[in-house]
C-alpha cells in the first residue's frame, strides 16, 4: 500500500519518533508499505516520520538495481568518524538539492524486519543516507543545515509554489 509523504514545512515532520517496542506483524506491514512508497517515489531512503508514523523505522536501498532493501528499526549510531560532503535531496522537499556535511564513516546498531539485532559499519552513500534518515526520526530535515539565506530563498520558493498550486 502506497503511503502519502509529508512535505516540508509540514509541522508533523518535526515530531520525534518513539522506539519500537516489538517487531509485530503490524510493524512488518508498515515496513513493506514504506519500502513500496520509497521505490515508487522513487527515493533511496524513507523514514517513518515522512509518512506520519512516529516510530523509529527506516528503509534504505542505495543499489542501482533497487533490489537491496535495508531495514533499520531502532537505529543507533555507536561511533562516527571523518567528514563527507554530499549533495542531498529529500522526498519531503521535492525539487531541492544542496550540499550537506555528514560523518564519513559510522558504526551503528539496529534491528531488522525480523526483530534481530545487528551491527553495521558503513561509509559513503549508505552512511550519508542513514544519517539523513535518522535525522527525520528526531524531527530534523536536511534543509535545517542550510545557511539562513538559503533557507529564506527556499521558503520564498515554496510559498510561490503553494500560490501557484492553490
Ligand atoms: O531519495 C533520497 N535521496 C538522497 C540523496 C542524497 C542524500 C540523502 C537522500 S535521502 C532521499 C530520500 C529521503 O528523503 N529520505 O528521507
Ligand atoms: Ni528525507
């Protein structure tokens, strides 16, 4: 089932997600719907916050073939090293892309869709994506890292877009 994606500056994108107590059938169904929504968008990741579900759940697929789904439930970053600047976009900020500095390498812990705990060390695009999605879970959007001038320009652009849409 396709889910609706909230768009910035929707205040619901600011909510802080709660930990998942148990990976139930309902959580597994949500994970499947989130994956379907991510693939259809199309995007390389999706956080539950973006579909107005305020639970700590992320799906990511950075593979070219779109056949390597990764599910992170209750993700935690254990350590982070280095810096990497990457051009980011967000399904909740359609049509806007800009550079953000993130940690280059991370080690993390999470549970998969079966509720099994795992640790993962990663870098590059997957590390960037995990950090972008984990920000959503605490109510952060990548445009929060932009300079005040860029944010003001983005706000003006979004107002214009809304005017044209209404
Ligand atoms: O589809 C997406 N592309 C992307 C590109 C660079 C860095 C992060 C991302 S995540 C984004 C999908 C999304 O909005 N996830 O929250
Ligand atoms: Ni995003």
